[in-house]
């Protein structure tokens, strides 16, 4: 059975299950308009929008908070889900990091930790990304995810958006 909220430890980050008490630390990094500039929900930096996102993540049972090992600061979060996964898959996503942690090392480590954990249970990890979100698409590609032929239309803030799916296969992942 898939463990959606493991505790994972890396050189830079510790990942642990998200808690209600993480609101202040997560909003401190996620309440920045630039964090959401390329995202379909560009106003997620506003407290009511971020609160909805935060509460949805907690309710999902799959949200993990990324903590900087050297100082205990919250850097962001990510999560697992089965909502759009097919058999023998899990979805990873809803990831954000504060701008101080952009540039690859932190996101790369977070995703590698989460991928290594996921591949204990499934053969494929998928990422559902708005087709206009260039930063997230590049980040997925940097960790070895490949664009698939799957896509779907979704509604975001009253407008139709197109999500594309990327995937990493267990056999292609370097542990």
C-alpha cells in the first residue's frame, strides 16, 4: 500500500507530512506573487487563494513540507496523489518553493527523494502540468520526466486550461 506521507531525508532537505501548524511558514514563501507568476493560478499568493490551496493539500493526505536541513526553515511543499494516476502509477505535483530555493538543487533533491520513495510502490510517476507553465515543464524535464501523449482540459479560476502529462519510469530513474 502506497505511503503518501513518508518522512524523507536528503543532504539539503527533510520532507515530512504537512500539518495545520505549517501555515505561517508555507505562506511566508508562497505568499510571493513571483512564485506563482508562471502558474495558471497566478493570484495564489493572496491569502484566501493560498488558504484554499493549503487546506486542499492538507485534506489530500499526500502533502509533504520541505524543510531546509541547515536551519529548519520551510522551503515549500509537494504532494502525491492518485486522482489522475492509472494502475501502477502515482502523481507528484502541487510543488512550490520559495524564490530563495530556486535554481535546481532544492527542487531536484525534493523530487529525487519523492521519486525514490514512489518507486518502492509503483513503476511510473506522472506529473500533470498546465501546458503554459514553462518553468514547471522545464523542472520536470531536468529530473528526467518525459512528455507523454496524455493531456486533459481542466477549469482554473473559471477558464479552460490544458494540462499535459510527463512521466518518469522506474527503469529510467537513477537511485
